[in-house]
C-alpha cells in the first residue's frame, strides 16, 4: 500500500472557506453516525498490511507537473493517454472546491453507512472507510494534507487518498455514486451552513442598529425623498427601517435554506442506479428533508445557488444604501454623523482627511455580489439537461458572494457601533426645507369651516400650503414665522391653533398612523425589535 498524505500548509486565504462556516447555532444540522462510530483503538491494518504515514510539505496544492510520472485517473480505464498539462491546469477545480472537504467527507460517511446497510459493502469495509475518512479530515484540518491538481477536484483527491491509505475497501465507496450527485450534495450542505452564518451576521447588525436607535431617542432628522428635504422623522424611525429590510433579507435566506434542503445523493450521473440503495437513509443521515424526486433534476439543478446569490445581492443592495446614506451624512455638507477613528481612514496626501472608507467599500462591494449572481445566471442560461462541466464554474462566484456579504455585514455592524450623531448640527439644519408643510396640509384637511364643514379637501389644502410656502420663499422665512394675518391673506380658514402644527417638533407629534414616525409609534417599533432580538437585558433605558 502506498503512503498517503504528503503534507501541506494552506494559506489563510485558501483556508477561509474551511474555517468560516462552522454552523453557529446548536440547531444547525450536524452529521454523526453514533451507532457506527469506530473505536479509536481500531487500527487501519484491518484494511491493509501497514499503517499510513503523514509527512510535511510546504505546498498546499501539489502540481502534477512536478511528478516524474502522472497518476492514472480514477476514470482513466478507457483512455490510452493522459491529458496535457495545459488541459489539466485549465480543468482543475481543487484550487477552490477544496473548501467543500468537510461536506464531501460528511456525504461519504453517510453513503458508506447506507451501502453497508443495503448489503452493498461489508461492515468491516464500511468501518475501515469511516476510520480512513476520519484520518483524512484530521490531516486536512491540521494543514498536513496535499491537494493534488492531477486528482482534479476535492472528491477525487479524498477518494484517491483513501485508496492510498486503506486499499481495496476504498474502491467500493463510489458504488452507486457519481461526482455529479456528489458535488451537488456537497454544495447543498455547504450552502446550508453558509446560510446559517449569514443569518447570524444579519442579526448582529440588527442588534447594532437597534442599540444605536435606542441611544438616540427623540432626535429628529430631515427625511428625504429625491434627495430633497421632505418631512421630519425620528432618527430611530430611520434606523429601524434598515432593521426591517434586514429582517426580510433573513427571511429570504430562510426560504432558500428550506428549498435547498433536499438530497441529490444517489441520483448518480443522471439516471439513478439499478443497485438497491436507500436514498431516504442518506438524506436523513445528512439532515435533509427528503431525497430529490427526480434524478435528472437532482444533478442539473442550480436553482438553489441562484436563489442564494439573489438573496445575497438584495442584502448587499440594502447594505449599499445604508453605506451611501452614512457616507453622505459624514460629509462636511451634511455633518450629521461622525465616525470614530477606529472605523475611519486618512489620506496619503491630505493631512486633514477623515474618510468613512468601510461604508464606501460596503457600497462598492455590493457590485461584486451582484456580479456573482449575474455570472451564475449567465452560466446556467444555455445549459441542456442534465449535468454539464460548465457547472464547475458555479462555486467561485458562490464562495465569493458569501465571503463578501459576510464581510459587509460585519463591518457595517462595526461602523454602527462606532458612530456619533451630531445633534447640534442636525438641529441647526432642521428649519430649512419647510419640513412641516405636509403637516400643515393635514391641519387644513381636519379644519372645518362654513364653506367646508367636513374639512378642506386635500387637493385644495395642498394648493393653500403651496402658496404659503411660496410666500415664505419670498420672505426668506419658515412657515412658523408667518403671522396669522399673512396666513389668512392666503385663506381665511387659518386660526391661532395652526401654530400647534408648525415646526418640526410639533409636526412629529402629529404623526399617529401605524408604522409612522410619531414618537409613540416609533417607541412601539423599538420595543418590538428589542424583544424580538432578545435585547431586553442589554438595553439600558
């Protein structure tokens, strides 16, 4: 038996996908087969005449061109010559799909257990395979495993290493399995874990935004439409609007996770198998809801990847909008927000600069997340059923999208925890823009008169207030600065009580509809989110 594991020490970048996506909740699916656990005293020589050895190597991916003789491919029986070096370099996916190693080993454990249960493999071969997979997984996690480009991908690397380690029993593992159903099983398992991690980051940002809102009770800011001043709103109300968007982002991911949680394993290349396998057993062991009904669909479907990338793209757009608003607000022109030094950067030439770079990058990185979605949409649009090698190209955009969104969520939360809103600057800015004009129109709608006993129609009120604003513009003043006589010169319906509706503070007090920016309404919204996010013990009133 050949010795396996010419060791390697992967770079941090190459290990990102291994390390980042351990499930973050106790409820996340975890695969174990306790009834099949092999004792640590069980020796590999039950399967071979000698123990496998581990040696260190400085390269994480060994190039087959460094070897004196190329290894025969596991699929090479009908071929008389090997592929060229150029084809091998172009075709390999191990440089990125090694990120699926944990899921690939998980699937192989379940598959081996099922084969033994169905009499397609002996119990001793099963136990030997499980023991070998344990050793391979440990060597990968220790950075001692050599990923070989001549073995093409994560599946062939692990299977070939297992054959090197335990010999003939390992050759039974691929019974009733193709790389087509193997890779899509791995990918669904990986996406399931990735969704859990993104959900955790979304909640972390929601908590940061709710905490920021709680600290800024009563602060009124200009609300904008068309980037023009519109109406006064409570800052708490504005911050909670992003919390609401993030909640829908989380909901889309939960829906995506529910739809992807079906097992393709056992679909084989596309047509299934004539062997008596139990797909329900493997689906259950891997935490899937059920096996996929149609084997052709099982190996060719990438809907779940597209849905995941779409959900990530929408999340990225929401974060980009938050980033844009905060970048604007941090400018001298607005001056509403000051980030701390810990989330700011400077200029290499201009000593005075303090830039909100993290949120600029959040805005910028949304482009690549959207690009990842477009890449896979374009990849899939012309593919006939069933599996095509083109689908190898779905992984890098998927991995990039998840990594990028995770980073965007993390840094947005960091930024939210390190900003201060400039109350004095905001209050000085509030009078401009006639933000109370719509509240004045509401006043007129409710104002009964001899001519309009049921109140003035809104379109008429709109016209009256419009002429009032025009008068303010000519006098360079605010609506509250107009005298009662000046208001009555526009329409005699105005009375002394009109001043209870003018000014941003009075205006905010008048909002009372469900979900509005009125103080009571916003307090209810804030209380809802504090309870939903489990923040009762962390919020100091």
